[in-house]
């Protein structure tokens, strides 16, 4: 059975084509969501894989529910063309670290497992604040303090003063947005789309919680591959440096080439020689 690769992209389109080329295999279909803010769509091409550029495009903003909407647009499109053995959610600046033969073999041997990373098993004050308060104007959030950020912070403080808590009975979980899931899990996510909209609209960075929360409360929780490690659970090498996500660079090649992860995020196109070395990893038998 084929695999589906679901890609969320908004820039670095030369790198996106590199990713698509790495996935260009007759055993794959590729689905790409391009942020609606992009005016001129990239010219992507495949020779062997099926390639679908979604016509339903969301204006994606970091921290906002729009990221989940874009995810669900991919889930719906791939689900309509499926079933697939696995659905892999990637960003447009990810790259595989293993060959398609290796990746297909890996998932065939572990068929039925859900590759979803978890960073928090229990609720925390930080997670509660993100999921159980009303977050207004998240589309205007900026890491640099601005007028919208100040209003947002004030509204959160007022809710704290008044003791306002929403979603009291939801056991929220958190982890990496980037997952590899079975058709059963995809159908479970689609069946609960309306609940997701009700529960996660006006929360903050919901894309890190939707799949984790639904999977944890699903009949497929027993199939989770690894709940002790975010990276291990989703089989991705993610370039965290402390609390900051940084691009992989040439000095990280040794770490990536020896990694057991199947995919890595995130890269940029500043060093073509380094990118080609990473691409070569996915060409190995």
C-alpha cells in the first residue's frame, strides 16, 4: 500500500522541490499546502509519485488555529484519495535522512504503530494557560511586543483574575506537530474535526496539541510507538537548541548522518553543498 506525504509550505520553494524530489517514488503520493499569502505558486514537479497541490489554501499564522486548518485541509484531501498505509506530515523545509526503501521497510515492519511525539504527558501551568484560556487576536501575535500583544496579555490577565477556565474536562497533551499516522488514526482525526474546531479555536499554538490530545483519548492510544520522547515518538530529528528551533547546518552533518530518525527539520538553502550531502543520505540503499 502507498504512503502519503502531506507538506505544509510557505517559503524556501527551491528546498521544497528538493524535498519533493527526495519523495518522488511510485510508492508515494505527495500533497502540498501552500500558504494563501503566497501570490505566485512554485512550479513543483514529480516523475514517479502522484503530486497534488491543494486548491484549498489557508492563510497560516504562527500560534493561530489557522495552522490546524491547513493540517486538516491536507488530511481531508489525502483521506479522500486514500487509504494509505501511512500519512507523513512534514514542513516544506524538512528532508528525509533515509532512503524510500528504508522508510517503507521501517513502516511495514511496524505497521499499525502511530508515530506521534509527546513532550508533556501531564498537564502543566504553561499548557493549561495555552489551552484553557481564551486567546484573542492570535493571528497578530508577535515575539516582539506590540499593541496587539499588550491587549492579548491584558485579556489573559483578566481571565486569570476572574478564574475563567475553559475546556476543563479535556486531558490536553503536547508534542511535535510533525507525525506519521495510520489510516485508522487519520479517520479518527477527521471524525473529530468539529470537536477540534470547538475546542482549539482561540487557544495558543494548538498545532502542538491537537493530534496528541486526540490520539491519547482514542482507541489507538495502545499503538503509540513511543510516548517517552518527542523526537523518538515521531522519528524526526528536530533542531532544538534550548527552547529555540534552529536550522540544521553543515556542522550538524555528523549528527544527522548517524541519526536513527527518518526525517529532519528544519533546513535552509544557504549552503547547497550541505543540502546535497543530506539529500545523498536519502539516496543510500
